[in-house]
C-alpha cells in the first residue's frame, strides 16, 4: 500500500488528483499537464532521517524508498541502480579558481547513465498496473536504461530512437533483446510515435515529461549528492538539460530535503544546454512562457540533450528560477573540450551530455556567476563509452594522440623525444591544458 503520497498536482493549474485516480497527466491540459507527486512529510519524517540513512546497508536508490511513490514491500529490479560516487576533484577546483568541485559520476550505473534511476521506477510502477509491455522514446540513454532494467526482470519492452543515435547505444538495446524501432527523423518524431503507439496498444508509457514518476526516480541522484556531502549544501549544482527531467528531479530532491528539515537552504541550480539545443536558455533570457513557446530545431553533438521541445520544461525552468540559478548555453566545441578536461581533472570519463555540465561551470566562472569561495557539484550524467566517436574527436581537438612505435626501447625513446617527453620524468608538453 502506498500511504506516503497525498496526491498528484498539475503543474499548470494546481488541480490535485488522488493517487488512485491520477493518470499520466492532468486531463484538463492534455500532454502538457505534467503532474507532480506530493508527499506526507510528517509520515515520511517518522520513517526516515539522515541518522537512519547512516545505518542503512542498502547502497542503491531504494535506500530512499520511504521517500518514493512505491509501497514499502514493492519488489524492485535486481540490478544495482544508484549509489554512484561523488568525487572531490581538487585539480578542477584549482584550475577554475573556486572553493571546491565535486563530480557525481552517473556513468557507474548498470547501463552507464543516470536514466537507470527513472527506468527502475518505471518498472516498479508498470508492475503495479500489471502492464504487459513498457515503452519509451529516447535519444539513446533512456532507451538503454529501460532495455537493460527490463532484461533483468523479463519485462517486454518496445523502444523508439532516432536512427541517428550513436551505435554504442543502439548496440545496448539489441544486446538486451528489446524490440527496437529506429525512427527516420528526430527525437521529437520518435517521441510522438511512441506516444501514439502507447495509446493505441495500451503499453505502459515511461516517457519523461509525461510520466510523473520519472522525476521521482531521478531525484534520487540529488538526494545522494546531499547525503554524500553529509547534508552540507553546496552553493551550486550544474546539470546538463535536454528534456528537463533530470534537473527537475534534482530540484525535487532539494525540495524534499527542505520540507523534511534535512537541509536549511537550496543550492543554486544551473541548467546547461548546447547552443544547438537551447530552448530553455532562450526562454530564460527572454522571459518567454515555456508552456506556449514553440519548438526549435535542435542539432548538437551532445545527442542525449538534444530536444526540439523539452517535454519536462515547466519543472526544468522552475528548478533554476526558484533557486536563483540560471540557464547557460555552451557551444559544441566547448562541450567536446570539456570531455578531456573533466576526465583529466577528476578521472570521470563523460559522454558529451555529461561533460556539458562541466563546460557550463567553466562558463559560469568566466562570467562571474560562480565565485572563488563557491562549493560546486557537477552532475556527469553518462559514460564516455556511450559515444566513443565524439570522445575521439574531443581528444584529437585537445592535441592528444597515441605514439605508434616499433617494439623496442630505442624506438620508444625516439618517439618520446619527438613529443618533447623526457623518459622517467613524466613531463608531457603535448595535450596538457
């Protein structure tokens, strides 16, 4: 029995719906009527606290089960979702001239992206409904997440991705045995077809910006950040943004923690978008209403955050506006440059979408939005192995290439001298930043 949820509220009109009556969206506003899950914080506070969390041996996202919209005894997928590390990265802090920088590495998830959190939640909710098939549209990561989590429990699933998705992501889907539809068009085209198919065939719809429970799965990344920093609130959190569900989830985690009295203030939340997919940056700068702002034409190397029309844009905009944060755009060139910079300064190898958050931090420092004493978290949303082609371009642009040598020591010495690298000193004048 789910007794910790008081209802679901439309983010447009504020109408509240009981759990048992709530659908995916508010019927008065169609697909735009995103719902927000509301909780009984008094009940939750009696069941879970920072002190009780310290005693929990469960390292996964389900350590926060009392703060999630599921029954206490609800079965969960067996894969280890959540519990990803948040690394202190002094080299990044020193390079940028800020107080502290931490990097949350979501590439450590079972399918190598943060989207596993939402997909784990989707499978629990789908089983509640007795769904035979679960479906989603994705640029790749959400698809791989649903595919892998479904494989772990034998759940039938149908995946819609644009045919331009990176091969590594498509390979995951096929390896897990999903039914895959490569859509001839954009992510928006894949999303629209998925929505139509789910309605037509009665499939459980996992799509973010439509299914209200996906925010709740993704918020566990934000809860982990706060807990891993021992509930000492950072000054800012940087999140790359496509559809907007991840940044909305981080904001929800902050709101939950405030309501429970676990923290006493909110960090500034910065949404980072590619200049080629900057819908929310445009709206933030102009003050446009994201409910009525028309789609743009998105094109970026960071495929995971490419969105003509961010589906969870209302929650996404609120995340920055309500925390005195901002939306920033970075170029694809800056995103690619951030891949090796982040890796060399923290050891975290991120795909372009994950590295975009770090590129945004660099931009924020340059414009004075982040100061010398600020303590900052960068949320790296997915592994660089998701898009090896972009990673190779990024390191090439940084001037880094391997040596090709004959299998003898003299050849190695000659090659190292040609690169101005002196054997035994570790001094490398090429590829440093």
